[in-house]
């Protein structure tokens, strides 16, 4: 099956796609949810709920609790707007919230840069191996740790 192909959204188009996906999931797109999504999307690396809460607090001039951000992130993960990088307990926006599939993250242990790739053949093999072992996989998380091309050169 190989690589998964779909449209990648960016900027205002990504925010619009995320809003529509959330509403299709039966959730409301509130001003706070938009602020959390846009803030997360502004990070160049996976961000924790604390990172997001701190930045939203600065932008709004009032304290926003990390617990509130965690609740919003849980809704976003459930609606496929955001992906959780398990090993970092951090989050990244999903550039294609209208397409549900398993993700593979390449995590640089030197700089923290995380690249998301799609390869349905790998995901299918992982799901197949789990099923063969009598396990019903619900959400495979594949993370490959190493060094990105920039860090590998230095």
C-alpha cells in the first residue's frame, strides 16, 4: 500500500479544516479552542500542555490553566485535529484532520524536531502483527528516535 496521500493544510486553511472536522465530530469550536489550536500550530516542535498554556496566557493577558489545555487537547486528539507524541508527552497539529490513519513520528533526540510521516504499509504490518498475537490494536503509536538530518551533519 505504501505512502498515504492526502491534502496538507496550512495557516488559515488548517484552522478552517480543523474547525470543520471538530464540528463534524459534534463538538463546538470556541474561542479558547481556537486559541489553543493556533498556539500549538505556531510551535516548530511538539509542545506540552504547559507550553501551550503559558503561551495562551501571555496572548490573553490572563492565566490559563494547563488542566484546561489538557481537556481541550483530549478533545482535539479524539477528533483527529492533534496528534500526541507519546514519548515527549507533547502534541502537534495534524495537517490533514479530514483523514484518519496511523501516524509515524521521527523524533530527533538532539534538537527535539519531530517529523510526521504516513506509510500505510508499515501501519498495516503493525496492526497485522498485533492481530496475529491475539491483540486488537486501537491506536498504534510508532515513534522512531534518532537524529534529524541537520543534527546528523553537525
